[in-house]
C-alpha cells in the first residue's frame, strides 16, 4: 500500500461485458471510499484478454502482468471470446495465467443469495443459505505443469495434486470456517471412491483437519454433493474441491442464487488476490446494456474486505459492509428484476439503484 492509505488496484475490464460493468463498479468503489473516509484507490488500468490478443498478438502483456504483481489487489471483469483462439485451439484465458503466475490457489465462491432476489429453490430453508465453495485453482485438471497429450488415436489430460498446495489449501479452508463462525465445518468434495489421486487429497485433508480442533471435517463424493446443493444446501458451510469440479459446482451455486450475474468470487494466494465475478464475458449480451453487474459489485466488496484484513484497515472493512448493504437495499423491494430472471432491469438500472442505496446506508 502507498504510504497515504491508498490502495493500488490493477483493473482488468477484459472482454465482452467487461467494460460495461467495470467502470461503474470503479465509481461505486470511489464513492464508498469517499463516504467512509480514511483510504482511497489508485486505479491502474490493464489491457489484456481475447480482443487484445486479436489486435496485438498477446493476451497478457508483460506490463499488465507487472502492474498486477505490484498492485495491492486485482479487480477483473471477465476474459475470453469463444471465436478467438490460440493456434492449438485453446481459448485465450489470461485469468488462468494470473492464477498460476501469482499462486492463487484458493478460489473463494460464496453461495449467498441477495435477499430481495426471487428464490430459486422452493424450500424456505434454502432462502437464506450462506456457504462457500473453495475451488482449488492452480492444480487439478487445469494444472499447467501437467499438460495432456493428443494424437490421432488418443487424447489424455492429467490431474495433478501436490502435497504442498493441498496443505495450504486445506489450512485456508479450516481457517475460513473458524472465522465465519457458522457451522464450523469443512467438507472435502472429491471422487476418492474411483481415483487414487483423490485418496491422496482426502488423506491430506484429514491430516490438516487435526490442526483445527474447533472445526469439523467431513467428506462427500462430488456427484452426491451436487444433489446436496439442491436438496439440503443449509447443511453446507465450507466445501473444498478440485479445480474442474469447482468450476462446475460454482456455476450450479450461481444458478441457485438467481444466475451468474449474482455470483462473486475471489482467487486468493499467499501474496496476491484477484477479485472477479464467476461469470465469463457473456458475448451473447455484450453491448446490449443487459449485463447484471451485481456479481462484479459483490466481488469488489470481497476485495475491500480482503484489503481491510490484510492491511489492518477498519475503514476498508466498513466500506465492504456498506457496499453489501447497498446491494441488499437496492433489491429489497423486489422491484429490481434482472434479465436472468426474466426482468428488464439492465446494467444501468442496477448501478443506479446501488449507488442510490449507498448514498443512504449508515457507515
Ligand atoms: N473468469 C473468466 O474470465 C471466465 C469465466 C467463464 C467463461 N469465460 C469466457 O467467457 C466467454 C463466454 O463464456 P460462456 O458463454 O460459457 O459463459 P458466460 O458466463 O460468459 O455466460 C453464460 C450465460 O450467462 C449469462 N451471463 C453471464 N454473465 C451475466 C451477467 N453478468 N448478467 C446476465 N447474464 C449473464 C450469459 O449471457 C450467458 O447466457 C468464453 O470465451 C469463456 O471462455 C471467462
């Protein structure tokens, strides 16, 4: 952090709906900092993504990477465009490169619906669910150090877990469950009934659990867990899972909150963190003013909370709560219905409502 309580933020609008949701979120963050006082932001805009690759031949320029490395936090909208690909057919995904380069092993994906958004699950016990999926984010089936192979007869991918990374990841989860102070439970979501690699994962999970006496550890196979998320989600507290499983389950979690536009996330490592919505660049609605910016705003609130804890800034923590309350208040009368739920509240309407609520919340 700069000496005058100014957080340096690397800002990646990325592709598709990225531009539409980034600038208004930046303005909300400046608003909340001004309201709370005691801190400010130094915004450092970074060009990267699929459109950048198409124009300049590079997806994540060195300068953007350096800015990200030097920043106090990284705020990113979404990257990738299905039609823009590397010569080997892979999509451009600098958000994955950032995770690998900066060691962002814990993908934190809260599943906590905004109270005024129409509930998706019918059971009233599911209306105020509040749990977190931790998606392991640098290994598993996405591990860059374990590329697959392909020839005309067969295609292989490799699933990799290392002991060091598993230990750090599980410790992160047990600490989080303790700090949340809810059910104080961490569930390993794996497939150890079929794959020995998940047996390795689960053994380390229970080894690390011994260091956290006030938090319970249990486990569930990933297929059964998908059912639990729908049938009795109130039993979940913190659930930790492999990269690919987490990718899939967190979209299910988003759907259970009303849609991808409501699902925030954070990719956290020991020294860096990226905050970004769970969704992609949504090219199908880009430029139409339909994108729901709530996930981006809630990701910004997660960034404030993380900065507050990391830099011992009570003001940033207060700002995080104020921004969350502003979102809740904006949706509270159930008039704001976004496109995922069949409504006509677009990007501008949601931002205006949140800005208005923010001006009125007590800080
Ligand atoms: N973290 C990331 O940057 C990230 C994540 C996922 C996908 N992607 C990339 O994004 C591109 C599009 O991928 P996709 O279509 O599979 O996933 P997507 O998340 O972009 O969209 C899936 C569906 O959800 C809708 N949606 C997404 N965000 C929304 C929002 N804020 N408001 C309202 N509706 C929203 C879209 O309109 C679409 O119908 C691809 O290039 C993909 O690789 C990037």
